[in-house]
C-alpha cells in the first residue's frame, strides 16, 4: 500500500518534469525592439535615398508611412511635399492634390512658392480637370494680396494650357486681363515681354485668325499691338517686297501703341530698317490745275499732300509727281515721268483718259482714274477706278427703300437727257436686282418748266390741273408706288417737288442722286425744307464721320487752315492706298494688283469706302444723307421710317 503510493508519487513527479522540460524547450524570447526614434530615422533615410535616386514609387510608399508618424513640423511638411511629388510622378493625382494641401497646412510659406502652385495645376490636369486648373490659375492671378511674381507666373501657365489645347483666341483676353492687373509700369513691361515671347510661338494661321478679330479702333491696344507686330514681322520675313507697307504699320504701332516699355520694339524696328532699308515710294497725280476744274484739281493735290505727310509720320517717305492734265504737253510729261512712279492717280476728265489710251501710255503705268465709269473691258485689266459709280448711287438708294424702309414699289421721274436717262435705267435695273418693282416711269423735257406739272400728274395718275384743294369730297387716287427717284439737278428738283404737293401727294420717299448732296451743302439756307423732308441723297464725304482717317484728315486740314471736302479726301485716301500696294517702283500685273486691292478691305477710309472684287472692279459704299437747314445729316433709318409713318397717317386717304 505504501509502495503503491510512492510509485504513484514518482510517476506524477516524472510527468511534471517532462511537461516542464517541454515548455522550456519551445519558448522563444522576442528580440529587443529598438527605440521608436531609431525606426523613424531609418525610414527617413530610406525614403530620402529613394527620393534622391528618382525611385518615386518606393519614395511614395515610404513617405506614406512617415506622414503617419509623429514628426517635427519641418520634417512633417517635407514628408507631405515629397509624397505629393512622388504621387504626381507615379500618376496618383488625387493623392498628390491632397498631399500638397496638407504640406501647406504644415508650412504656409509653400503657398508663396510658384512650384507648389505648379504641382497643384499638374495634379488637376492629370485628373482630367482642365477647367478646374484654368479657374485655379485665374483666381490666383486675381488675388491682389498674392505677390506679382506668382500672379504673372499663373498667367504664363494659363497661356501654356491655352496653347496646348490650341485655344489661341483666348490669349488676347488673358494678356489684356494680366496687363490690367499689373501693379506698375515695370510689371506691365514684363507682361509685354512675355506676350512677345509667346506670340513668336503661335502658328501662322492661328496668329492670322487672332489678328483678324481685332477691330480697327483697337489696333493700338495691348495685346493686339503685339500680335499685329508679330504678324507683320513674319510677313516681311517671308515676303521682303511687302516691307514698305509693313514698315508703315510697325511705325504706326510704335507711335500709337499703349506701351509700358517701347524700347524693345523701337530697337527691333531699327534692326529691320538695317536689314530691308528705309522704304520710299513714288506716285504720280494727274489732275486739272487750270480751267474750269482747277479748283477740284487743287483740292485733290491738297489731300494728296496731307496723305504724304501722314505717311511721313508713319515712317514712310513718298515722292509725289504732279502733272497738270490741262497742260499742252501733258502726254509728253507723262511719258517722261520717272519709271519708278508706276502708280498714277487720275485723270478726272474722260477726254484726257481717252488721249492717254490713244497715245498707248495706259499700259506703262498702273492708272487709278477718278472717273465714275470706265467700261468693264478696261476696269481691272487696263486701269482701275478710284471713284464711285452711278450704280453705287442707285444701289444705296434702292437698298434703303427695299431693305430698310420695306418699300418695294417705286417710280422714276427723269429728264430727257443723257444723265437722266442713264441714271433712270440704272435705278430700274438695281431695284429689279434687289427684288423691287418700278411701277411708274415718266420723263419730262429739260427747260420746258411749264410742262413739268403734266408729267407729275401723269405719273400720279390724275388729270393735270385737277386737285382736291378745298373740295374735301374729291378723292385723289393712291399712286401705285411709295418712293420716287428723280435723277436731275437740285435746282430742277426744287421746281418738280412742289408739283407733288400741288396734287396732295406728300407721302412719297424722295430719292435723289449724289449731285443733290453736293449742291445742298452750298445752298442749304436757301432751300424750301418742306419739300425735302422725306428726301434722301447719297454722298461720298461725311464731315462728322468718326473713322480715325477722317478725324486725322480733319486735324491736318485745321492745322493748315484749309477746309475739307470730298475732293480733298479723295487725294488723301489715294496717296495712302498707293502706299499699301507693296513695291510701287514697277508696274504690277493686273492679277497681282487685283489681289492686293482685294486684300485691302481693312483700309481706313476718310471718304465713303471703296472695295474691289477679285477682278479689280470697284464699288463704293455711299453714305446716305437727309437735308436740313444747316446742311446734311447722316440718315437714320429708324427715324426716317417713323417720320414716313407719321406723314402717311396725317395725309391718309
């Protein structure tokens, strides 16, 4: 019994010994963990090595660990900043955007560094949020508390985005805004330099389109002047023969441009002068300086000299050779004129032009005649017209009646002479071309004033000498037209129009030729206004025209103490247009000259604008006037329509 207890006790002891021995054998003591600071220091070193080696995938992983550790402020900001850049380099743009914002929270000075803003823009673009990137840059530009260096950098970066997406038209608005935001002249000069640099990188077609959007009155504004300057610089580089016109444009931009620092542009113009030389042009002018048209000829000369002075201010020297078309030796003078005077303005008289052709001299110069017609076989091939035509007059009147006043039924009352018959036929054809109808067509004998009343009565469809007068019961018929064209002198119109009133017809729109406007200016105070209250007449000269060329001509005339009229404007515009035709020291073939005239559609006119089609045929866009007791006023279609409506209501039948 005792032995059994002893044996059991021994077995139990052995069991515990085995159990204890097994536990000791399996026990693994954990390694002693290094201090936390040592682990962070190791991560910092590893992350920095990956960063320096350009292993952005690895540096991103390590900096992701570091930003969650308790770091000091400077190290925390660095970790977020490098995480942002590493994420950007590895295409994780959303994480990069978040990391940049967190980095700036730890170090606000980052917002004063352009690179931080550049990373934010790249992250937005990487996320496909181009609109957000553009808006971010625009807001940065507009922040007045932000240093100018950052705002200008934002503008440059925005221009890069526009160019990347080929949105070149937006550059104009961008640089205009940046220029306005610039705090001082130095900053504006910097914007000008930036615009010049970027303009050099714009493709030719995009630059041409960009400059094509510039309105004539905005040419000298920034950045329009920069873009136009660059376009002209390229033009002369590719086509040296365009230098005279290019030089004039560049000098005008130099003088009129609103520059903060004009010196770089002046220096470039000097370099171009050295490369291409100072341009000079010779132009001939053939006008009557004696006889009945001498006054007209001298006015044209005065205008031409004013044009030459204007060109001189723009840096272009022009030699003007004047020929008296009334001189006996006019053809000899023309034949011996210097050959470099290839362009000739004039003549004014048809017989002089016929003599030039008969002598075989027309083909030796590029003639721009001051004649209303030349013949289609000549115009644009043998010579060119620098003058309005009868068709230009009737087109302006017919277009007014049909397209502005809504009048489609018209009449013509004309004298039986060459002028009246020709103008009446031209008006009838133009009305038909525009979709209207001539419902009355009647003539009268010039000089036989006593019979004119019968012609008016016949046109109105009433018996001669029969009128309503005080007999209110009498009914006068309504004529089948609402407008009438009278191609005769103003003096004869004074006798014709009262006849319409005699037959109680005061509601007609009265259309007269250009000679009315020329005469009215001289006789306004002597005219019976009531008969012309619904009259409209075309003209080629408008003294109050707000165009820059008209204002400049008026200024030059005031300085010289000489009045200005159409003929002065004609000479002024001719000389300036001549300078646009490239090298004028040789006769240009018709095809080349026609192309140059076609391209001159943007020319600034002082008189009513002339335009040439691709065949070199001219047309003039006439001004339309209404007469007053003080002279002429430009026609207001709305006011005229209202006036017609009031008179029709007052004299309704």
